[in-house]
C-alpha cells in the first residue's frame, strides 16, 4: 500500500529537485552511494569491488570516532584526539603518553587498550517492511513504538544467532527506513603510535575550527585476533604525494549526528531551548574539571582528555547556534519546508496522509520545554563511577526482562559491548570523581531546585559536596572484581548491596525511569511515527535523491581539495611545515603555540616545504574525526580531523563552497615525513608505504 501511494504521488506531482542539494553535499549510505553525482561531476564510476573494499577497510571506534585499516597486518589509523581517551587510560603520572606521545618499536611494546572496541560493517539488509509492518492498525504512538522496538529486537537476535556478528537495526530517515547492519567486532586493540598532544593540537582552542592549520593529529593502533595481528585483506594503500588542488576525494566515516530533516518546530526548539540547555550542561562539566585541574600537574593530566573534549563541543555548539540565528540560513529551511508542504497539498490523498505529521510534532514539542531541564539533569552520567553505578542498577533490572521489552542499550546484541566498558580496568581517580560528581549535583540543585525529585533523592538533605565525598570515599566500584560480582549476582546482589554509590543510583533510578518513559511516550514515539510519514512524503516527492541524517553509522562523503575566499582574502588549500615554525615564532613559542622539544630541536631534519594540513569540501561532522581521506584509487591522501568555523552550522544544513565551509585533514606526506625524520619510526612508515 505504501509503495502504491508513493507511485501515485510521483505520477501526479511535477517533481522538484531535492531541496538545495549543493555540489558536494551528503553523508550517503553504502546501499545508496552518490554514483550519479560522482559520474556527472567528477567522471568517477567506482566498481562494486571498490565500494566493498572501502567499506571493509573503514572502521568505527566506540570512543566516538572513525578509523581505517592501512596495512594487511591490522594497522589502524585514526586521530590523536580520538585516541586520547585510551592514551589517558594507559598513561600514569610517570608516563604521560598524551603529553609526550608514544611509539612501540616492536610488537612486544604495543600497549593493550583497556576498553576500545572497533566495528567493521560486514553486511547490510533492508528490514523496513518488517519493522513498519509490526505496527498494528489503530495503535497509539506509544504502542506503535513498542511494537517496532520488539520487532527490531527480534531481528537483531535472529541475525546474531545465525551469523554470530554484532547485529544492529539502524533507523534512517527518521523512521522512513530500517536497516540491519552486521558488524565484525574486535576488542583486542593495541596502541602503536601517537603524536604528542601539543603537535597534534598545536594552537589549542584558539586555532580549533580554523584554517590555516598546523596539526599532526594522528595515531595508530593494531587490531589483534586470537592474540595475533589481524590479517586484513581490505585496507587502504598510501599515497606518498597526497592530493593536488582541485582533486576529487572521498571520506568514508561515521558521522555522529545531524538534524537536517528536523521540522521548523523542532529546529526552533533546538535554537531556543535545547542548545542553550546543552551549553549549560557542558559548561558546568567543563568548569568542574577546570577547578579540579587547577590543583596541580597530575590533576591537570587526569582531567585533560575530558576537558579538551568538552571545550571542543562547546565551541562547536556556539557555531551551530550562530547558524540557527542567521536569518538568511534559517530562511532556507523555512523555504524548503514550505515547498515540501506545498507539493503535498497539491493532492488530497497526500495531504490527508502526510500533512498531519508536522502538526503532531509541533504539538509534542510544545510540551518539551517544561520537562527539558529535568530530562537533562536527572542523571549521574558526568561521573564515571556514577555511570557505572547506574549501569549496574539498570543491567540488573533489564536483563530479567524479555529481550524485546528492555531498554535499547540493554538488548542482547549490545550486552557484550556494554560489559567491555562496564568492566574496564582503566584507572579511576577518586578525587576527580568526587570533584565531578559534586559539581554536577550542585548544578542540578541550582537548576532544578531543592524540591526536585532527583535532587531530593540524590542529596537526602545533605549538600552536594557532602554526598560526593561520602559516596566516592565509601564505594568499591573502582574495583573491577567487585563490579563483576554485582553483574554476576544479578538483581538480588544489586538490590542488597550496601555500597553507597550503588545505593545512590538505586535512589535516583525511579525518577530517571519516570522521565525516560515520559520522553519516550510524549516525544520519541511521536517523532518516530510522524518522522515516518514525513520521510514517506520526501521519498514520494524527491525519491532517494535525499540522504538520511547521520546516525554514527558508516557513510560516504566526497568533495574537492580546495581553498576558499574569506572576507577580502584568499585562503590556500594547504599549509606546510614552514608555516608551523613561522606561527610558533610569531607568538614567541608561548602556549598554546609552543613546540614539543623534538619539534623545536629537529627543525633542520625536515623538508619544510612538505604539505602539512589541507582543506576539502566533503560533508563531515563530529564522528568523522579519524576518517581516511582517499583518492579515486582508494589511496590514503589525508586524515580528517576538524572543520573550519564557517562549517559549524552543518549539523542543520550543508555549508557549501561559496560560503567557505571546509573539512580539515592531515596531509599523507606530512605523516610520513614526521614518522621518518622526527620520530625515528621508519619501520612504521615502511609498513604504511609498502606495496
């Protein structure tokens, strides 16, 4: 029935082009690669083998970034800032690998990461009919959501039992499509190399999201299977020369999330309520870390990874908000929605079927502001120990339920990954945990008020500082063996545990679940039901010429290596090592423009004309960090690590060429030059460049 309606609409409409599709726009799924655009614009027609190799050589890291295989022996490339979480976990006060970098000259020196998982997308299958068909006639939004959820759980379970692969049903087009993604999962990951943070993040937050840029933001891991380096048939060869200006490139990766298909009502909520609240959350967490870091060098080291991540998120959010407040840019979204609604209104059948979806979302979002602060602050998540305690309480409750009735993150296909982090041996610092938890509870009390149910349950009449001190000092959750005993003991063990942090998590859990249930019933279920109708309308009008919003699943982005105009000047497409030393000297090497000792002393070793960073027009966002940048021969020409300031509103729309939006990458030649001449890592460079 759904297909027949789509065909009728297609027949009667004078179909417009997809809304404002710009030259290199799109984060395309592998089932629908942009082959037409590649052929028309770049005379590029990849084979199925090319696409398969790109997919199987690209990986997703559970730390929140992308990566790629770059040798037949399991060598994996990503950014230093993606690797920084693992770097901090394998570092100590005496050996700070984040600050000083790391290189394993032999396999025996490679450091095993405590809780890193990577996923390779092995296959994908359209299960839209099955998921949407599970919804019974007359079901309410909430009932439909439960029916879809149950069917997705069943599909995942069947796939896992059949293939032993991690199997996730991925929602695309806001519920317009559902795809079963099967992943090969690896958890024995070992650190091989990472640059010093000061050269990987040269210029610090001042230069973040800018260009020209001078960052060697790269790191390498090796994937092991059965205690031996993984033999990888699919990997990217290395381009020693890198890209030329104007060259066509592709960036396969896992963009985290975009909101380009939101309705105007949803966008206005983000602009006026959601993003300001998110800014408060991130700022309060950053400030708590800054106060802790001021206590000394060791405290600063412990807080550095999380603090840098929050600073990055805050600066990105500022740019996104500026985009939403830009009347011209927001006007484009208004025009796109008006055109789509006008097309739907041209036929009574489509108007009655699709048009109500916009009104449903608008009505739902009118309810959300009143609940938003409670939804944001009713959690212990900013504290790692708090997260562990909450996960243990939920794990005990959820695993007693049928798989189809569990919270999504506790379905059977995700339990192994959950346990990897839950039982991670990564170090926990009690003084840091106390500072973070106290700061969070204080912010929650200030925002929600002392009479809020979460605040009352968490504090029980004490101050945030008193609660944080008591529960962190008394908890045994830093001990992996103790955590494991609670996992294995199940609901009974968690219920009777007198651990003060587990008790805190138990007290706030009913409040959390009440709010989560409200959100799922009043917002998420409406979003999915209405989103499906809006997606069907888009398919009817535009076909599959539109791409889905990013979901931290594998995508193809593409573009050209290209400079741009900014105000009254030109910005070059690349920088060189000359520029690095010039920028350092121009600031008298004062932080954050100081150089690591090896870089300060080793200047004469380098060919300073070697390209360092470059910009390109591909459509990327957070999560694409660590994405390989490849040419049409599937050779590495760069490594994505950032974007410029002009591009930050791209969560909501693609920032096109004339506006100067660019992704930023490390040049392939710079990485080899640095490995050979600065790090005495010729063996690693040889592995990368071997044919």
